[in-house]
């Protein structure tokens, strides 16, 4: 599940990158050590992803439907809480990324080869939280996405030492 959502988020950052003449530098934070070294990363956008809530629903016609809340934390370096830089980060990165996710509100079908049994199908809601949050020298907004998906294993648990599907 996590790998599929993470891959989907990565494709949206790739789409965002295509809107610029020069590639923006994007850095995914995967551990606390990287979180402590944001200043050294030289990335335009540092991001971290969390799956907050997961719920199987049976209110549709078959088993396997689920919703998941995905929190995407972003970190932008801004020294001194410079409001002009904050506005440009919001307009150049946060809003276009949110818009890209929202384009999937009607329907999309996303899966990966590794977890092809899990498909993401629709963004139900999107919220930009803490759009004005500054911590230390970072502008640190978050997005919460509620996504509907389908697990074709219909509740079967299978897996390996690396993880379960």
C-alpha cells in the first residue's frame, strides 16, 4: 500500500517538474537523519509522506474498496520568514501541486508493477494545511489527500519478508 501511494506522489512531483524550464530539485525525506539535514540538501522542495488513516469500506458492491488519508509534509528553506519568498513558494509549488492532485478527483487508475493488486482510483478531497506555518528557517505546509482505492486481493493477506500485500 505505502509503495503504491509513494509512487503516485512521486509521479505528481515529476509532473510539477515538467512545468519548469530547469528542473526543480526535489528531495524525499525518508528518515530523521535526512530531516535534520534539510539545509544541506540544496533541494527546492523537501517532502515527507505519511499514511494517516486507512479504512476498508463495504458500502460499495464488492469487498476490497478502501479510503486512505495521505499527509504530505513539505519543507522549503526560507531564512527570516521572508513573506515575498513564502508567497512565491506557495504560488510556484504548493498550489500547482495541489491542482495536479485535484485533477484526479473525477477518476484515475494508478498501480505499480510491484503492487499491481492495489489500485488508486480517485482523490476524494484535498486540503492544504498549515499554509502559513514557519518552523525554524523552513516554510512547512502540508497537504491531506483522501484517496479511494481498490485491493484486488479481497482481504487475502499474502506477502514476503519484505512486506505484506
